[in-house]
């Protein structure tokens, strides 16, 4: 695995990819919001957990009430 990582990240750049830029504006435009969401949920996960709590509790109640019948429905 280390050999593969060395070849991919530290090896010579393939000539057909040498003219390709690293990151352009469109990619940064998409990366920044995703990075912010990842950081916020990593530091403060209870924000998303609080949003999901009611639906997860409802799902648990339905499964507990109906048991295996829910698991068999395709």
C-alpha cells in the first residue's frame, strides 16, 4: 500500500495530466460550502442530531409496534 501511495502522490507527473490546473474557481466554489458543513457538523453534531431525533423516534416506535412485519415489506 505504501508503494502505491508513493507512486500516486510522490511519483512523476504523467505527461498527459501535466497541463491540467490543480483547482479552479468552480471547484473552490463547491469545496468551501462542503468544508464548512463538515467542520460545523464535526464540532457541533448535536445540531443535526436534534433535527433527526423526532423522525428517528417515530421510526423506532413503528418498528417496535409492528415488529417483523415492517422488516418483511420490500
